[in-house]
C-alpha cells in the first residue's frame, strides 16, 4: 500500500518530509512481520510520526498567517493558500482513515490468535481424556489375563493330579502276581481315560470361549471346573478301592469302565431359535455311553447319546448406562437408522449436556459423535437420514438453531448453513422428507415466515424452494406434529399441506419454484380444507380433508386439480365420516377409520371407488364405536387395536377380522412390524407395561421380558429396527431411561 501526497504551497519542505516519514512507517507496518508485538510497535512509531506531522502543520499554518498579514491585499495569494490547506486537510483525513483500518486489522489478528490458543487448550483436554480411557481399557485387559491365567493353573492342577493317579496305578503292579495283567489292562484304560479327559479339557476350553462371548462372565467356566473336580474325586475313590486287594480289583475295574462310559457331556451351540425368536444358546446333554451309533467313552457326544436339549434365550439388555448418576437416565430420543448404525440424542448428565450419539449395538460402539455446544447442550432434534448422511437441527451456542449434518465422525459433523445469520435464535429447521440425495425441510429466515427449503448438504445448495405465503407469514405451519402427518413423497414429487391466501390446502413440489404449486383449492376461499394423513397407493395419494360441504371425508388425488376428488361421502348431511387416524395400505386396498352415522367409528377399506369403499366389520355391534387405530401391516395382515386398545388383526374380510388376545384393557401401544412378528407395548395387569410380541395367535402373543421387574412399568418407547436388532428406550427401575437392545435373528 502506498500513500501519495501532493503539496503545493510555500515553505512546504518540512511538511513534505513529515509525510514521507508517515508513508514509510505505514509501508513497514503493512508489509512487515504479522506478530502482534511488532504491529503494536509499528502503531507507536506511526503515532510519533503523526505527532511530528501535526507540529509541522501547525508551524506551517503560523507561517502562512504571517504571510497573510504582509500580503493582505494579495487576494489571489490568500485564496491559493486556503485551497492548499483544504487539500492538506483532505489528505490528512485519508491518513487517519488508513490508520484506523490498520488498527482494526491488528485487533482482528489478536482475536484470531486468542481463538487458536483456546482451541489448542481444548485439544489438550481431549487428549488427556483419551489417555485416561486407554488406561482403563489396559486395566480391564490385565484383569482378564489374570483370570485366564488362574483358569490355566486350575487345569494344570488337574493334569498333575492325573499324573499322580498314574503313579498310584503303577504301584499296584507290585501286588499279587495274578493281578498283573488286570492292572496292566487298567493302566491302558486309565491312559485312554487321560486322553478322553484331555479331549474334554480342550473341548471345554473352546466352550469357555463361546460361553464368555455369550454370557460375559465366568459362571459357566466355574461350573466346568466343578464338574472336572467331581470327576477327579470319583477317580480318587476308585483308585483307593483298588488298594483294598485283589478280591475287589475286578469290581473296581468294572466300576471305572462304567464310570467313564457314563460320563455326562455337554455341547454348546449358537443358533436361531423359533421359540426365542432370535439367537439362543443350545445346550445338548447326554452320557458318553455308546447309545445307538455312538461310541462309549470316546469323548464325543453322538446325536444318539443326547438325552435332552435346552434353549437359553437371549433376553433384551441395556446397551449402555449413558447417564451414570444413580436413577438418572440418558433419555435417548429421535432414534434414526442409517445402515447398521443407530443415531440418537442423549445427555450423559455431565457438563457436556445433550448431544448427538451413535451405536453399532455394542457397549464400546455406543459413543457421542461430537460435543457440538462445548460446555452446554446443542439439543439436536428432528433427525432424518438422507442416503448415508444424517441431517438434524442443533444449536452450537453461537449461531442459534440451524441445519447440521453428520457422517458419524466428529470432523464430519458440521453446520450446513447459517440461514438466519442475523437472528440469535437461528432458522429452527425441521427436516420433513428426502427425495434422492436432497433433504426437504421447513425453516424461518429474515423477511420470510416458515417456508419450504431444500439442501444437498452444501451452503450454495441450501436454498428456499418457494415463498409460499408471501411476506413474513408461515407457509408451512405443522407445529410439533410428526412430518408424516402432512408430508408424503411419491416418486419424485413431494406432497404436503401448506398455507397461503387460500388457507391450508394440498400442494406439491418437484423442488423448483415454478414446480411448487397448489394442487387444488378444495375448500374455496381463504379458510382451507386442512388435508392430512397422506397415504400412497401407486400414483394415487389418499388423505383426509374437509370441503365444508360434506364434512371431513376420504379424498384422493393424482396430482392434478381435476383428479383431486372426494372418494365417498360416507356420512351424509355435512357430518364428518372419516376420523383423524393414520391410514394403512396393503396392496391396492386402503384401510382407515370411518363412521356412516349408524354403526359408529369402525374399520373401513377402499379401492378408490364409491362402491369399493365399505365397512370391513362392525366390531362394536350397533351404534357404538370400537374406534380402531394404530394400523400396522405385517405381511398381508393388518394389525390394530380396538374396543379399549385390545389387539386385533384383519385380512380385509369380516370373518378374518378377529381379536388376537385381550391382554389388558387400554394398554396396547407402539405397534412395530419386524419380519413376520409384531412387537408392541402392553400391560397384563401384573408386570406393568412391558415389551410384547405376537405371531397373530393367542398362544403366540407373549411378553418378551419384564424389564422393570414386578408390577412397575419400564415405560418403553421409540421401538426402532436396525438390521437384525431392535432398539428401544426403557427404564429398569435403577438406571432411568436408557438405550436397550434386543437381538432378533
């Protein structure tokens, strides 16, 4: 940067030299070292130069005044002097502005260095925390090694004992001469027994590994040692009986052969159990006695030697106690699956606050993704998966609630865009749907109300689709309801309810401004028909709407105004025939709740025609209502609750619409389909509200586990399937609301 000054006046040499000094000082400051101390020194030198310049100007002005007195009559010279001073003052103003700009830049540099120092201190704290965790892991590994060494010592003790037994048998060879052959035979049998025991020990070592992975404990290993100890004691007793003499030798030998051929063996296998509806431990028990095609005392349990088999089911278990404070739970929310990873929000009860977490179904794999708002809570919410990317709303403590995304790593968890940069509260985005790799969401922005936005995960690709309700009015106003109530993706088109000068009506969007239009003004005027509960069958969407003539009824649309029509006026006279419950589709049939004014609120179905829109069954016979709801499809069967939340199912016919089981009135909830099995919450009046499952039969409708033992409820919620694992949130009465896991297959 170079400053140019042009002085045209008498006696200008001192002032010109002062400005040269200022110019040199400025050039050195802007082009020199960037360190703060050097910059501060430069400012001091600049200030000194500026003072000298001011003194020079003052001297010049005094001289000029004297000249004015002597040349009072020289008006032309006087005017020229004034112009020169005005030019000088203008140049000085430029210098002042330049110095102020330089000082601002230096302050910014100081602030940047301070921020870097804070970041370095935070990194040191993270490294310290990781070192502590690694130390804990090493201690755990050391303890496991100690336990394993102790087990090896025990087995080694058994080997030593068997060697002593061999020596005892050898000493018997000095006995009666006629018993030598028998004793030699006995030694051979004992040697074979040692081999069998060695095989058993090897087998048990393998079993221990399986048991360790399944039970995470040493209980079965201890049982194994107990069995071997019992066998060793029996062997000692047998050897002792040989020492009584030749008369009892034959009896002793026969007893030993019988003992080894009758040894109890176990086989442990991990398999899928229909009874457990998931992985289980199969334990087969039998005598190694040669039954059927088996061989006695061969150390292997043949299928013909198996006497009984037992299934040990794998019960649900708490995945991790996130908030370790007694009685306090991490209270996971917004459970969302991407591939085999579950994302959710939780609070660990510390200064970290409520942040984004993830889990792969293991204790070590259940971790916080990132502490977005350090020292406080970022309160992530409204999680939505788009491909392999997770989008959500969060507050980092500086930009308010804005749109974020994550790939599951701390570095890959970033704010997408600061939409409302001038608002402290942020744009408060709410993800509503995904089409391909594009996220659709509602958000607020300066000069606009809450409108429809879209994002491809980049700053430039995050834009408002359309200002539906022009000005600061909200075009999207579904409040705290689930997006599924007002938004539906069918093909590449987003259908939704929006508010404008026509009131709340059916809209559609292809992601462009021109392609975002109202489908039809169903209720003419400005009041709106308030469409909701969109459900697609092929290229047709069904929904509830009120045209203010027929009441709230079932409607359908093909995306055009002329193709948006009422399906059937189920209850005539302007009364509402369709109820505010979510609907369900199986094939080309839509199931919903309706009242024709005679039979009450019952189960109905529709194929989209007037004649094909009929009641399935009058469950509560007469004018009373069974009020079916919570429709859930499992295969080709519709499950629902009716008549006080009792579990029912239907195949679409009156005879095929039956009650499955009356577990306990008014307590069946959270119906979730997993393969061919329905999981849900229920209270049997004994164990509180717990996790249940059903195969559609009364006998196959059973409680999975009494998580909060006794009559108290575990308050299960948020049943979410990820691959072959069912996740949910529950309270076992000790740890508060935490994340639980149940292996299904």
